[in-house]
C-alpha cells in the first residue's frame, strides 16, 4: 500500500512538473494578435475553423460539439467554431467579434474574427484596435469588393503594420494562378491608393484546407508559405524600450498607510529607472523616481508592459488620469486633430459637448468635422455630418489640457473614445493625428450669441434647430424671476453683466446660449453680437456650424 501511494505521489508530482514546464514554455513564446476581415461570405469564420482544426488545436469537447451542431451531413461546418451567437448560426454570418486563443510550438496567438457586413463595421474596428496583423480575405470568384476597400482603409487607419491578403475559395476557380495574380494586382493598386506600404498574399481554399495549415499540392505554382507558417514567422515589432520615451498613465494612487504614497499603472512605452527625472502631466511638475515597487519586490527598472507602482523623491500632486512621463517627452494640449470612426446610432451633433476618454483621463470635448472620408470610392464626401460607420477627419476642442501622444506613436495613449453625456453610450472611436494650441476661454465664448430681444433669439434658436444644434434662450425675464427676485432694481449694465456671467457658466458646461438682451453701448460682453434680424438676414453659410 505504501509503495503504491508513493508511486501515485510521484506520478502526481511528475504531472505537476510537466504542467509547470508547459506554462513556463508558453510564457516564453511571442504573442501575435491578428484579425480576419473582408466582405460577407468570403469565408472568414471557415478559415479560422479550418486553421484550428488542421493544426489539431481543438479539444475533444469542442470537436464533439462541432459534430453535433454541424448541419452539412458528414461534413463539419467549421465556421461554427467562431460563430457563437444564435443569430449568426441561423443567418450564416458573423455579427459580433469572436476571440480565440491558441498556441503552436513556435508562437501564441489571439485571433479576432470580425464581421463582414458594412453595418457591423464598428465591430470590425473594435477587433482591429489591438491587432498586430490583419488577414483580409478576398473571394477568388468576386475579387476586390467595396467592403474589401473599407476594411483595408480601417486596417491602415488603425495602424496595423502587417497585412496578409488571403485569396480564398481557390478550389471554386480551379486553382487558377491567373485569377490569383489578377486579384493581387488589383489589391496592390488599392494598397498604393490607401497608403499600405506592403502586404503578403496567399492563395487558399478554407473548406478543403489548401494552404491553410500546410502547403497544398493543388497549387504547385505557389512557392510561398502556408498561412499558419506565415503567422508563425511574421516579425513582431518589439517594444522599443530603449528608444521610445517613458510614459505611464496613472490608474490608481496607492496609499496603504501614511508612510507610503505610490502611483500605480502599466508602463505604456519606454523604460524607467530609479533616479530618472520625470514630469507629471498635464501640470508639468518634475521630480525623480525614488522606488519602483511590485508585488514581488522592488525593481531597479521597469519596461513597457510591466505593471508597477512608482514613488517620487518629492511630494507632488499626482492623481488618477495623470501621465508620468520622461520630462518633455509628451505634448500637452487642449485641442487635437484626429480621425474618428462613428459607432453611435445617433449622428454627431456639431458643437455639442461629449466626454472624451483616453485611458483614465476623461475631459469634455467638442467635435468639428473637417472632412468625411468616402471610403468606398476614395476622396471625401461633400458633407460635414457623421453617421453610423462613417469615418471623419475632425478637430476636437477640449475643456482642459490633456497629456497624450499621437496614435501612430502609441496606441494606448493616442486612441480615445467619445461618450454621449446624456445616454452614456460610446458613440465614436478616435485616433489622435496631431496637436494644436487651443484657447479654452475663447471656445466658451463661441457658444454665446447676443440676439438683442426675445423675437430675434427665437428666430436664431429656430435656425440652430434646423442645423441640429440645441440651444437655450436666456432672457431678462428669466434673470429677474430666478436670480433677481427680492433684489432692488438695477441699471441695464448690471443686468447685462449678470446675464454675461450666467451665459459664461452655461457655455462652459457645453450649452449654446442665446441671450435675448441688447448690451449697452461700450460694454464688453463674451460671445458674438447678433442683431434682431440676424436669423432672417444672415445666409445659411454665415451660420453653418
């Protein structure tokens, strides 16, 4: 009995050691995040399913469920491995982004299978936001389509550096090399137009598995790698820890007792060492790093990707949402130029205030559309409105200074979302392209219009209403009833100054204010002077917003 127990203990210990060794080896492998995208019915989900199946990366219960759910007779419906929603299985399309993790002997992978329908473009943008590589599928029978163009543009916009064009369903065109070469030529012209520097192309047939996990004998004219081999060997840009400046957004102020104050977060770029000079942004105050604290003890340095707690040599005001950065390495501005993917069901309202969120920073923002990209045909559209799935180049004015980088420099610090203040719904995803010096006070004044009297104010409010711009009419009657009740009568200048103060407060809160009061001559007030006839006399172009 004792010897049997010893043998069981030894076997259990060996099993634990084997599991530990497996996970240790897994930790050492590089990680590639990639997406599949393309037009509807190009075979994205089938390609992912075939990749997992042929590479023998499925568990027994997954295979059993696949055999049970397949409705193709004896043939497995491999798309079911990633189309998990009931609506997806009923319609045979992908609606939501499906994520899968798998690993081979050479690399770890996280794959996002994204929708092909144009109405789900926002879902595709979500899956692409963290990807290192994009597989763009093209149906060999149909060639490059409008949605191929749209997804390629998004891939380029979101900064994905590796593009793989998988020409699928080659079995349905007789594995014809001329068909493949023609599609590659068409896509090369598209890539040059969009600005994609380079791409790889592989002919595949996802359903039978040609050139997916292994080279196919059906296409002897193709001498390149199979799709899985390309994924295992494509170079991944390592974090340029020695080149990129140090930046870390503060997620939490760690204060377990009165003797310790630290600032916790994940290093977004670069490296930091004890004694390094850093700045706390947006305030710009500088200090030195005193300690780098982790759960496993103090470190001498930390690099991009590590979660650490930093302490300062000097007492500084630093809060959640601030950015700790190498001194002078990160711009601070209250106005940015950005690219915007509109994902809200309600169109963009010009001059309306939204919440802009980058990491732990949240500020109030107004968006001005500079151009709407005509993704399907190139160029720009003759409109300044953004609706669902539109992509625009915009100017964003912030109510206070923001510390950030361009999206091309760092995705984590250059990507943001817009949130509707009324519904709290996310309405857009944005990428910062550059920074501008803004003037917050002047922008507040831009929301104030002096219409002279109530009739002129009502006409101006109606004009703004036709442009989708909500506004509030501030009248002298409202001031007397709400603010001046019980006070002695005052001269017109005092009433005007009080109205200006209220208007300034409302404008700072993001409200367009129309003041139905005519300010006395010589009295300086914030905003624009609009006479009683402004709404009727001005042309539409004068009030386009």
